[in-house]
C-alpha cells in the first residue's frame, strides 16, 4: 500500500504530505482544487515524463517521494536483480532540477526512469475517467481475460519467444531476398571463375613471358652482337685474350727487376682468367639463342589471353587476375555461407514455432476456461450496479498466425436490456453504462492481480444517486483485498470511505496553493453536506450527510 506521498514545488503545491490508510480512501474537493495535480505528482515517481512547466518555482527543484509498504515477489525480484535494497518499505523519489534534468531514486539508490516505471506498474494502477474508453479496445479486453486467467507468467514467456521469432523471421526474409538477388550474380561469377581457372595463371608468369618473347623476337640481333663480342675476345690475330696471353712472359721477366710488379702480375692474371670465363659464358649463352617462330607464336597467343582477361577485369597484370580469381572464390564461399545461414535459421524458426504453438494453445485453453466465470461475475456485478438485465458475452477467436499475445483475438459483446442482441460495447453502451462496466471489470480482476494500489480518478462519472451508492459499495468491497484511492464528486461514494481527504486551495503571500487534509468525522459531515447541497451547508444537508455516514 501507499503509506505516504510527499510533494514539494509542483504546480500549485508548495509542500504537501498525503498519508492514505489501508482500505478505501476518498479524495474530494472542488474542481480545480488540485486533485489531478496530486495524481500528476504521483505519476512522476511511477515513471511518467517530467514537464518543466509543472514546477511551481523554476529556481527550485521539485521533489516527489512515495513510501510503499509492499512484499511482492516480483517487486523484490526486480530489486534484487538490479542491486537495489530489498526492505519492508520501498521509497521511490523523483527530483526535477531547475535546469530541466531529472533524477530518480529507489531506496536512495539512483536508477533510470525505466526502472521507476517497471516498479510503478507493479505497485499502482491509476484509472482515470478517459480510460473508460479502453473497454472498447480488443487489446484491453484480452488483457482483462488474461488477468482473470492468471496468464501473466506464460504470456511473458510466450512474448519473449515471439520477439525472437519476429527477429529471426525478419532476418530470414532479408537473407532470402539477398539469396534471390545473388542467384544471377552467382551464375555470372561461376562463368568468370571457370574462365580464370582454365587460364591456369601462375604468379609472375606474365613478366616471364614478356621477357622470353622479347628475347626470341630479337634472337638474330642478339646472336650477331654476341658473335662480335666473342670474336673481339678470342680472335687468333686480333683477339684480346690471345694478346693478353702473349704478354705473360714479358710481365714475368720484369718482375726480376722489381718485386713490386708481383701484385700487378696477380691482378693481370685474374683479369685474363675472368675474360676467359666471360668468353665461355658468352659462347654458352649464344648456343641457347635460337629464333623459334612456333615458340614466339605460342607465347604471343598466351600473352593475348592474359591481356584480354586483364582488359575484361580492368586490372594491370596477370598477378592481379589471380587476386580477382581469389575474390570470386571468396564471394562464392560467402554465398555458400549464406545458404548455410538460411538453412540454420529455418531450423531455428521451426523449433520456435513449435514452442510458440504449445504456449499459444495453453493460453487459448486457459482463456476459454475463464470465459464462463467472467461472464457470470460481470453479470452479477452489473446487476449490483443497477443493470440487472445486462450481460456480457466474451467471444474468443483463433488467428492463423502468431501475434504478440498468442493466437487469439477477443471481443466483449454487451447487452443492457432483455431481448437486445449483444453487440460491441462502443455501439450499444451509454457513458454511464460504460463507467459501470469498467468498474465491474476492475472489480473482477482486482483480486486476480497482485497490484496493491488501485486509484480511481472520477471513474464514477455518469452515475448518481442509488447507482452511485452501489458503485461505492463495490469499491469498498474491492478495498478488502487492496488499497483503493478514489477521487470523486459523488457524496454517496465519499461517505463509504475508510479515510476521507479534502483537497482545497488557499492564498498565501499572494500565491495560490493546493493543500490536502484528512477530515475528522465532523469535517466529513460538513464536506458531504456541501457536496449534497451544492456547497450551501444547511441543517437538512448536515442531517443527510450524517445519514449517509451511517
């Protein structure tokens, strides 16, 4: 339950303390006094977005703090999993700084806004008048059915797998599209790769071919020049080597006169034998040079193939063609990997579909089992609220595909009178009937959910008199299992509260402020009397108020 709500510097509130008790709490006050402002402040600690315009004084920070006495396993589990203190009392605080920044705390530990919202959704359900329209929505109707059937755990498990299923099916669609687009490209790559494979290109091959071709096409010129060099070196009459050989004796004879010539003689000898080696290499090399037209044609043809492939693939040499071939191989391997991914993903999806089908069937069975009790209990509640002939028919339909909530859609059909065919609520229910129907639904699921605090913000709109009293008794009954806080303008409902609070405005130092006070018995009598007599407190109104309180 909510034990205390402290608000500072928010809208018309300078500083306020609200301490509701267990059971049925009533809040009354004139229109514009600040009742909705109180709920707005409460919404801040439940994770709602902050509005800087809501600050009373823009130079001061706004602080809203709520203390809850709660021992719910889901709340404690969330606190534990997020390293937050698990205590008998849960304190949630929100601070809005003058600069616009917002800070949130749970048990004095800083948290993000989402953490506040998650905890708030488990602690408080605020139902305002405009939310009566939700009763027309299929999503709300299915949520009612699931709350009554206690499907929260299985629904949560189903939804987590459903999200995984959606992600995987979306990924499969993208991969399948990619595969379809790549089929033509794969065929073209295979064709080009086969062509490159057939070419049998070797690293450095082009340079070797160009070098050999250059040699063969200039064979005659090379042999001619080599012959000239060989003749210069080896001619018997004028060759360099014979001439050098003839001078060995002269050099040796000179050494007798000067030993310093020995070093020159050694170098002379080295040059002589080096020239002889060069001569042998030239002769040997000249013997390898032959003009071979067939070989030239073969090399030219091979070079033409390489040049054609280079032009086709827009590369500079044959080595880059090898890189192109390796790139094609990698791309084809990636396509093979794509196929493997698709097959693996298809198997995962088949498995998840089996899991979803099993959970969806369980949800459907539990929903079907809840329909009759829901229809019966809603009919009883509506009868208590002055609609003895009203009935609700819950129509559950199956879907062919998985949706977020299983494989069901639901429609609540309503009939207010005997002989009237049940139809969609929005088509046949008046505003007052919708208010009573929503109250009946809240009563239906109040003891099925674990939310400890339920707040009604003028849910009784459109009802009055004896019906209002019946609505109040229904709220009072709900308050046996949870804390109910009801904002109301109807005295018949206000009189049934275990605790009664009055929100009013006062002027202090030239500014208007909202305040809240717990009413004593005498204060309640005067407030009820004012509500009964349009704020003109007469003896008759006081007597009527006392009668209501009995």
